[in-house]
C-alpha cells in the first residue's frame, strides 16, 4: 500500500522508471512490481526498444576483439543478439520472463546463440575475474543500490576488461524521449567517477543525441557515456 491506495506498477514506471527511489527501497515486493512492469511492456507487440543494438554499444563492441560479455538488465536482447552475431560469448540477464522470451526469439531468428537467465541484478552472481566486458545500457538504479551494483561487477572483470555504459544524465528530465523521472536515478560524471574509481577511465562524456530505439526511446536525449578499464 502507498498513500492509502494499492500500488499500480504502471503508474510508477511511466515512460521508463519513475518509481521514487526511497519508496523503491522501502516497499516490500519491489522486485515483483518491477518484473510486472517490464513483463507488461515486453508482452506488447513488437520490440519496445527496437531490434537494433544501441549505437554506442555497437561502436564500442566493434572496436574490440570478441571475447566474453555480461549484459545486465538486457530486456528483449537487442544488444545481446548483436554481440553474439559478432562472435562474442554472451551472458545476459534480466528479471523479465517476457523479455527473455523475446530475446531468445530474436536470437533464433538471427541464428545466434546466447545465454539468458532470470536474475535480480542485486543478487546476480558470476565467477570473479571471468569476463572481458560488462555493458550497462540504460540500466538505471536507485542511488542506494547503484554504487553497490557498479562496484560488485568490477570483480567479474578480467584484468584489462572493461565496463561500457550509456545512460541518461540529469538534463534528460526536460526531454520526453524516455528515462527515469527521479533525479537521483539519472547519472552524472561525478557519480560514475566515484562508482568506478577502481577503473582507468577511457571515456566519460555527456552528449545530446537523437534516440531512435523503438517507441519508448525516441527523440532528443541527454545521455552520459562511460568506458572504464580494469587495471
């Protein structure tokens, strides 16, 4: 219950994720609510964010020799399928069963193989020093768990491995192209520098771009891009 009324997941997650961060952390059943929202979105006809990979992700992956990749919060699998088509060993995960189903359908259609599991990002576990790249593409978390998640995954990277991230920055609040409507869930340079202090920074920049990623990421967008390498 919240404010005397039953919680409606879709009211909290309009556009992308608008759940107040403090409510998100305190309310029981938060994961059930999140999964319900994303399952509802991914059951819609077509692909919510398109079938093509995120442009920044594709550019970064194309510049690297193929290896192993972990994709948290991977949704309908557009980035996972692209990486697999380029020879990467892909391990993707999400809380959404509907997202996984769409991802595997896309992989089958593109004739590629990938591993996709249902996991909560807070509890997700992979072997230490086991992967070459971890990519967070529009994976926004409340401030109280964001740092913990970002720091945890560094342990999964091999030396020389990298984290690739694209997300919305605080200026995105003025746009209608998607993203959280909670300021604390939008990422600044200072946040990422602190979260990934262990890494050597290869790229950290904010940009205004034109998003063309399905019907939910469409239009002018203010983003932040990050690439960090494990020393």
